[in-house]
C-alpha cells in the first residue's frame, strides 16, 4: 500500500487545486431532452442540460432509435470479436461505404472510439512513412497528441491557428522531407474554427499531407453535414479525415476516411484496430441512420445554429465574457478554478441547470471556463432562462464583465 501513497497525495493535490473531476448521475430521456433527471443521495431532481455534445439531438431521433432497435432484434448486441474475426457485419460495411461517399475518398474505417481513430491512424502514418515530420497545432486534442507520440515521428508544434508560424516551420523542414499537417476544424474547448482553407493552401505549397479532425463539426457544417472543410469548400483537398459519431451524430465511435493506401495501412498495422472488439452492430446501424439523416435534412443543424446565435447575442447583451463566438460551442470565461466550480454548482442547485466547469489541465490555467453547448432541441425560451440564471449567478459570485 505504501507504493500507492504518492498517487493518493497527487489526487489530494488535484482536489485542492480544483482539478478533480466529479460525475453526475443523469438520466437523459428521449422524450424530454434537453431535460434530464439528476439522481442524488437525496432523491431525484429535474434539470436542464447545457453541456451535452449531442448537438443535433440525434441520440433521441425516432428514426435512429428504430434502426438501432431493428438491428438489436436482428443481430443481437455484441459482435463477438475484432473486425477480422467475427466483428464485421453488413452494417459496418454499409457505414464505411457511406463515409467514403460522403468525403469522396477511396476508403473509410470504423473505430470503437474517436480517440482510438486518431491514435491508431497517426501512429501508423508516423511509423510507416520513413522520415515523416508531423506538424501539429498546439491546441490539438489529446488523442492527436498521443497518436503523434506513439508514432515515434519527429514533430513540430505550431502556435494555435498561426498560419505564419506553420509556414515557417514547414519551410525549415526542407522540400524533400515527408510532411503531414495535423489539425482540427473546430477546437471544442475554444469554440473557434481553424483557418482550414489557408492551412490547406500552405500545406499544398510545401508538399505536405493534411490530416483534419472534424469530430465536433460533423453533421453541423456543410451542405451534407460532413464538416467545416465542406463548408469552406476544401473537402476534396484534405488527405485524411477523422470524425466520430459521439457528438453531432448522437451515438459513439470514430472513423477515418482517406486514400486506400492510408486506410489499408491502418487496417493492417494499427494494433488498437486489429486487436479491439468491433463496435456493436446496433450502434453502427444507428450511426448509419444518423449520417443519412444529416446528409439529406438540414433541419436539426438549422435549429442548432439559431439557438447558438440567440445564446451568443444574449450573453453579449449582459456583458458575460466568452472566449469565442465562432461556432455552436460557446465557452464562457470564468478564469479561476474554484469560482468556476462555484458557478456550475450554483446553477445546478439554485436553477436546475447543469453545465460542467472545465479547469486545468484540460485548459490552460487562468482560462477556466463553462463550456456551454446548445442543442437543436433547446428552445428560445430555454436560452432566455439559462442566460438569466447565469447572469444572476455571475453577479452573486462577483465575476467581472466585459467592458
């Protein structure tokens, strides 16, 4: 037990610094979203959730639920093995074909999580392309960072969304060095978009491959909902796309889409893919239904954008600071970990509103925030109630406002 004492001390320190993560027992019901039931030792409490990544509420869509139910009754729950053993079903093959079609790529490949998709793919690219140097935005997700680290490839970190710095680093690498630029279209803790078109142009000039994580943009941006690269008109110029089903598509799992050489390489050499039990077929069936919905019906994303616009306007009117107004992700800047947790706790206890506090090390110290995410099923009235509650708590806690 002595060996664990240092770990216990680290946890105690994290708690004192406001870094310890707590979890709520929430029951999100299909017929009442974004309302939910909070289960506590004192009983049940009705609340409204303002921090879900289920942006388009597709986890509750009747068509998605029906397809999941049909697949469950037809093929059961688990697949019983990895993809190469017994883990490939018609649903897996149809979804991969749908994704390849959506992105205009030769192949697509499914993973049990979006984290694994990034880790596995970048690991293989770095190990299997001799001399590859990977250029990574400093605010890239932990899964991208881990994939680059596991690849063993050389890396260069460019300042967040700083295309001048990226151009300089690419030039320093020299024209004959294999290069890959890894970045996200929408940074989910900042709520800001990357300059996708400019990054693509810089990469092309340097002869670099591009790897774009669209996981927080899928379903929401672009005429077909494939993401921000489609919205900005450069979808056909990205080498490899990564995305997932756990955000805008309302399910779980991840994928990559790209050239046959990349996808076949990952399929062959990526240990997390080769040795993992495949995603349950009903979950894949639900993802396929959600993807087809967003390709042909813009209604959910139109509703989401309307709520996001109303939310940002109402926060601005009350001079409540936000880190970015770019997207549907609205990070409200608190700037101190304990007061950040206090604001969240008071919203829940006094107003029945749940939005989680995001503290260091998830975000840099001094930028602690509430990551507020409207969904397509929030109403204009919900927005008004939320902002009035936040305004009252902001005043009670004594937080500064924008000038």
